[in-house]
C-alpha cells in the first residue's frame, strides 16, 4: 500500500514533533517516499538533519531556499504528493489553513495540492477544546480534510485531557486507509472475523483455543487498505484495535453469530478467519467453581455453525486448520458449508498457524482451483486471499 507512494509529512512547532521521527521511519520502512516539510518553529523541537537521515531525502524548512533536488516551483511537492499528513498539527496551523492563509512552505503545499490531506492535532487541552479551534476543524472537515482526533492523557502542561498526538500506528493506519480509497475493493463491504471465541465455564474460566487473531486482523487491514468498508468482528485478542473500520467485540460463538448476522445484512463478502470453539459447556456456573474434588466433569454441547447458519447473497470464505489430509479435509468443509473459498493451513508446521506472523496455506475455490502458497507473512496471505475475492466479486457482477 505505501510502496512507491509519495507522502508529504508536515511537522509543526509542537512538543510532540519528536514523534514525527517515528512516523517518518515507519513510512520509509514500508517503502514510501517521504518528503518532510517543517515549519520554522518545528525546527526548534527536532532537527531537520534527524528527518533527513531517516528518510534519505532533503527536508524543506523555507520556501525561499528550496534544496537543489526540488523544482524551483513552490508547488512541486504539492503536485508530487499522493497524500499530505501533518503530524503534529498545531492550533495555529489549523487556523491558518481554515482561513486559507499560505505564509510558509507547508501551508502553500496544502493549498496547492490535489492530494488528500490528513491532520493530527496536538496541543493543550484548553486550546483543543476552544470553540475557535473546533470551528476551524469543522471547516476543514467540511472541505474534505481527514482529522485524526488527539488522544486523552497527561499533557506537557501537567493537565489531563484531550490533546496528545494520536498513536503513531493510528496515524500510519489512517494514511493507508486514505491512500486505499480508490483500491480494487472500493465500494465493497467486507465482514471479517478474528480471534478465538471463549465459552464460559464459570465467571473466571473458559474453553478457548490458541488463536492470536493475527490472520483476521491482517485481512481486515488489507481490505481497508484496498478501499473496502470493513466490519471486524473480533473475539478477545492482545492486538491493538485497527483504525478505519467498525470493530465489534464479542466473546462467545453465539455472540459472534449474532454480530455476523447483523453485519452481513448488506455485505459483499464474509471472511471467517476466527477460530470458533466447536463446543461450549451446556451450562456455565454462576459462581467460581471451587477445587473441592480431584476431578471435574463438564457436559459439552455444539456451538453454532456460523458459516452454515448465516444466510445472505455474499461471498463466503472459510478457514480450515488441519493436522492431516489438509486438502481433502478442506474440500470436504468447503462443500459442506457451501463456501466460495476455503483457506487451509497445516497447524503442525511451527511457522504456520496460531501465534506466529507467517502462514503457509492452500487456497481452494468452489470451481476446484487449488493454489499452494509458499510461507508468507500473514499480511501477504491476506492480500492473496483478497486477490481471489476480487476475482470472484467481478465474476459475480458479470452474471
């Protein structure tokens, strides 16, 4: 998504300016060409040389002294941009943009560009909550700017409140989402499930599995980055909540079934990456079960079969975690559940499956096409799955 994209990173004079180095680093590592524009006040908080060393690109600090690598036209960067992200954005910068004032290289670039513009405000809580700042932000939103709300926490002034620069991963995720608006899934609604459901035994114990949720989260983020409107239905995980999508938190298989049924009412595709427990206790104890006997017998009943029971005119993609006869068992599951695609992986491979960042899977579709993928990162697997989804959605549209 970020590879070969030109990202203009604007930095203004906020104490949070030092975090821009992390933003620049992550964008550069992801393959983006990062062009940094700093206001004069920003250079008092972080040295331009730091950003130059991170990005490998000249840093612009004065519109009258452009480096020789740039065109002499002040709008050169504005025309090259795929997206402009200003992080941190001060109240002063926001006010000048709302008023249409272009008095430095950063404001000139924003006013001259046709690329989408993202603002991540960072300032004192009183400044952020001031009606003037809020009115200015509302004006910019109305003009199509994307605003990343600041985080709540302790500020440099010692006060607690809104005003901290949003988390760096949230800023990166928003940049990816904005860049993906014209992707091959633009206009499509995707429902993705993730994590392992937890079926309660008593208030403190549950039946679960080893799913980390990483595969489902990777698919949800990849779909977002390709322009889809995404609903992520997730069981408990330790993963940070992804930005740019609706996230529905559930615990049990029954709750997941209900959430999926609601989310798929207008969906184009359902991708069930969650590891749904096959069984649940027939009844859960209302109080914690005491260790009074050397053994405990639980009566288990089947959980809902979500893929089979949820109905609708959408593509269905399922997963099969198998330990033997991988393809044969996956094909059987595909037919039984009437899936369009099934993703089969060998859980006996230490580098594939639960808890790791890689997967080695086989994609099988309803037409019998079998594709064995090499060991890939889960994000790479996610994109290969979505490639097939795009193909099938196009085929469906032609019918």
